[in-house]
């Protein structure tokens, strides 16, 4: 009897541990059913899912109000730009006021203070010779101004602010053509400076071999003085300068 009981116990220990239920059903401790039961016991009975938060969309009134504010800002910006926009056109009265204002501020000699003529003859001698033939009754001798001599005067004036620049052009282009190659407006500026230093109200002046362009002519009259006449040799009768002054009745073709 004891031997039979010992055999049963030894067989049970070899097969592994079992749990004895009241219904006498034996299950291994590591069985799948037991693991499933343990997992089910730890799982929360109910799981809540997080729903996305509700977005509060702007209503029609808000959209309309934003649109009105945006429109007002746009209108104010356009008005500001129009107010600061540079003026690109002038009426006839405004143009006359601007021109008269420039003449009052910039002209060295007011109109009528000096009698200045232009001569398109190339030299002082040729201009004098022509005047003797055409104006024999005029005994007053005008003062002749040669632009080349004026530029040479400032080129050789020691420590003058334009001495170095004028000598640079003189060395580059030579004595015969360097005056024609000066920067735009420089010749008129030097003529104005020379006349201001050497002439006075009541003088009669003839600037020979000048102007070289309509730009020089208009700049001279705006910044220095109005010209009364321009002497034009017949071979230059069809030049732009002659035609320009013919329109205002100042060209004297000889």
C-alpha cells in the first residue's frame, strides 16, 4: 500500500504542478486560459475614446466686420500714397511760376542789366570784322568773351578748385578740343563765374563761338542772363541753334 502511494506521488512530481478545483478539473499553472483570465482581470472594464475638441468657427458678423476694417485700411493707404505721389504735370500758370522762380534765384544778371549777344563765328576777329561791315554806325565797342580763353584762365589759375580737372582734360584731348569735351554744363558754369567776376550792369558783351548746343543756350539764359541776339553766319543758317533762336526772333543771319 505504501509502495503504491509513493509511486503515484513520484509520477505527479514529474508531470508538473496542477491546481485541484472543486469540480476535480486539473489545469496547468501556465496554461493559456489562466493567462487570458489574468489579463482580463487587469484590463479596464470600459475604455473612453478622446473626441476632437469642437472648433468655434467665426460667424458671419465677424467676417463682415474684418472685411470692413480691411477695406478702410486699404482706402487710407491709397489716399496716403496719392497725397505723397510726386507731381508729374504742371498747368501753364504753375510752369510760369516755376520758371520765374528759377530765374529769380539763379540768374546772375537780371534781364536788362547787361546786353549779351551770342556769336556763332569761330573767333573774336571774325566777329569784329563782320560787325564792322553791318553795324558801321554803332561806335560803342562791346566786350568780347572767348569761352576757350575763359577756360584757359581757370585752368592756369593756381590753386583754383577746377585747375587739376581742367588740366586733366587739356592733357587728354589737347588744346584745340579739350573745351568741347568738358563735362555737360561745366563750360556754362565757368562762363557765368567769369562774367560775374569781370562784368557789371550796363556792359555790352558778345560771347563768341557759343553756344554749341541748345542745352548750353538754355542753361546760359536760365543761370546767367537772357540773350538779346545771336549772330549767325550764312553757312550755319540751317543749324538747330539758328532755328531755335529764329522762333523767338533773336537770330541775326549775316
